[in-house]
C-alpha cells in the first residue's frame, strides 16, 4: 500500500513517514501542492495525507482538483491542518475529504488507525458494480455516474456517496451519526452540518427528484419515492 504525504514541514513528514513505514506502508512525499497533485496523478496512491496550508497551490485547491478528476477522485484524502475551527472541518468534508486530523493534537495511533479506516472503506465492494434504477434516475456504481431522465448529473464525490447511501436504503430513516460514519467515515457529530449542506446541493441538482429526500426533525433524513 502506498501513502502520499503532501506537506511542506520536513519534521512532520519524517514523523509521519516513520509511523506509516512501521506499518509496512510505502511512503512518498511532496513539498508543495502542484508537485503533490502531479504525483497523485502519476502514482495513484492508496491514501493521500494532504496539508491545508501549502505553497504554490493550497490544500483545498489540490483537494478540489483531486476530486474533480476521474483518475484521482476515488483516492481517499485525509486533511492535515493546524486549523481547528468547525467551519474548516465542514468545508474540507464538503469538498470531498474522507477525514480530517488536527496536527496540533496528533496522536500516532489515531493517525495510523484513520489511515487503515479510510483504506477499508475505499476497498469495500461497491454494490457489485451494478446500475441502480430509481424512477427517472440511474446511478452507475462502477463508473460513479448519475443520469436523470437520460441527462448526466454532475455530482461531487460525497454527493454521489450520499445519494448511493439513500438509494440502497429506501424508506429507512438514516440518522446524522449513521450518515457521518458511513459516507464520511468519521463519527464527529459536531461536523454533521456538512450533511445538511451536501444534501441541499444534491436536492438542487436533482430538481423535482430531490423532493424525495425528507428531513426527520431531530433524527436525520429519509429517502422515499412518491407513489406513481
């Protein structure tokens, strides 16, 4: 398994390299965003550890490009940052980050555990690569494509994952904690507002079909197609 660290602090890179190499990971690194983006495209690592504040191209810009390219959008990304505001966490998750770790309170065992966690999630079978047909909407799990009434719908990585989670559980009320754990792979309930904004964008992109997502006050959300 190969891990790419995109980080400009040499001491921090060396620390993380030691931790991950002790777990038998192959570790490579880049010192700036542009170099890291190119290495991600060339090497296609199994996980990327991405610093927020980078020279040349910052971490969010790198994340946006990674998740916008078919070749790299499926690579799990863990954001590394000294920023501790909840809004920063929400922004990173909304843009497609799979996890978020504060460098100020870095715990070696936690870092290793989170790397293993996103790896397990990324390697899980994806509905046998089938196409889900729900009314006028088709969701192709193999190619991560969505069409509505035959027209392509451009979704971000987490919008696609959220839609897939609901379509495979029609009628069930899904709690915020369930969605954070199963879509974003974390249990940070404090960052759950990212669910609201991600689902709001998804509803907008799906037009009338988006009305099938209903808010269950104090609990979470439910997907239920209206009877024809």
